[in-house]
C-alpha cells in the first residue's frame, strides 16, 4: 500500500512537471506584442529594418558592378586592357632608359 502511494505521488509530480515547463518557456505572444507597443522599441526596430534594407540594396548594387567589371583575357575588354598594360609597360621601360642615359651622360660630362 505504501509502495502504491509512493508511485501515485511520483506520477502526480510527473504530471505537474509539463505544466511547470510550459510556464518557464519563452515569453508568449502577448509579452512580445506588449514589447512592440513601446514606441522607443518600435522606432529602433523600424530604423534597423530600414538600414538593413539599404545595406542589402548597396550589397546587390556592388555585386552587380563587380560582375560588370569582370573580364577574361579572351574578352574584348580584357584584350583592350592587356594591350593598354603592354603599351604602358613599354613606355615605362623607355622612360627608364632615357632617365638612365641622361644620368650617365651627366656623369660623363662631369668627368
């Protein structure tokens, strides 16, 4: 009889635990709605949403711009850029030779 009483008490305690666990859960919908009724919180959330939307727009625009600038050496833009780089490299080497020969001539003149 005592053992049955202990089992019954144990079952009663186990039956109470789910309701206690539900009470300890995250705040309900009413608590969240009351938090959204606070004008300061609403304003902050609204500004954060606007900033997020603006940032997403900027990211999308930047990605589109980046994809527009991509090129391969086989594309027309790539070929033009590579030719321009070669031309600038040749000009740079010529200017380097002129400057070097000018310095050598100046040193020879001083001797």
